[in-house]
C-alpha cells in the first residue's frame, strides 16, 4: 500500500515501509523519513525530486540517501575526486 500527496508546500508519503514528509519552501526544502532503517532528516536542494524519481518507494529512497551521504563523506576525506 502506498498513499501520497504532492499538493502545496507540504508533501507526504505513507507506505508499508514507512512515512516520509517533505516541506518545500522558496529557499529551502526539508525531508523527514521514518523507516525500518531509522530516522532521516535532511535539508535538500530546492526542487529536489529524489522521492518522485524513485517512484515513492521508501526502501529505494533510503538507499539513495545513504549512498549520497557515503559519497559526500568519501569526497570530504579525499577518496573520490
């Protein structure tokens, strides 16, 4: 089961895998995701489409966010150019 809404500035997603809320403002966007793997709260780029691009599938979104964080960490350590 998957229910979601993309109306106005508050977006939400409810599924068997967790809950996701997004807030889009003119200068900022925030993502709050609660799943079996834990809680994720991130400031995202304005107009970010990670949830839509991954077809509102929470396990895929969690994996993508963890991958992004891992790449950021590797870049900060100088591992990835």
